[in-house]
């Protein structure tokens, strides 16, 4: 395979994640976006992909993110309304995508899940599950 750029690795992940959604293996209410293209006001279940780094030596190695966004739910705790994560929905979507990603077998490259964490984005009352992807491109 030729040398990949960060745009290429984003495109590879975009294609794989799109196939997961199209096949019904992962069911989201929103869309799949490269970094910076998710609508600012989205409250849908979206997946955002970006690459942090990719080396230019052969074999190439790199790191990407797949972020699964889910809007928080409004709950009342101690007579006060608050926004809290939809943990079960984040678990369901993330686990389905992890299973799909692990089942992939792509020519000339390998990727795997290095880390998995859930983060809060308080400014928009949403949480996202971050899957950190490691790459080895031959």
C-alpha cells in the first residue's frame, strides 16, 4: 500500500464505520462525520472520526479517534434538574462498534482499539465514548 496521510486513515475508518451503520450492526440516530464537520447544534447520536498522527516511515503507525456522541438526559436529583449521561446507550453503541471493528480484516493494514473512555462535554450537555485506534500500515 502507498503511504497514507491522516486524511486517508480518516477515510478508511469513515468507510468501515459507515458499513457498520448501513448493515445495521450499529444503529445511530444521526450521522458519521470527519472531525470538524459534525453540526454544531447536533443532539443526535453521531460518530466523529479524526486522526491524531500517522508516521511517514514504512510500516506506518498512527493513532485515530472514533467518538460516539450521545445527548445527555435531563433528570431530577434532590429536586434539581441536571443533565446526566445515557450510560447504557453509550455502552450499547460503543460495544456494537467495537465488535464490528474487531471483526474487520483489511488488506495491507491492521488497526486495533488501544483505549476506550467516556468523556463529558458539558457545554453541549452531551457525552461521547472515545475509541482510540492504533494503526499499522504495511
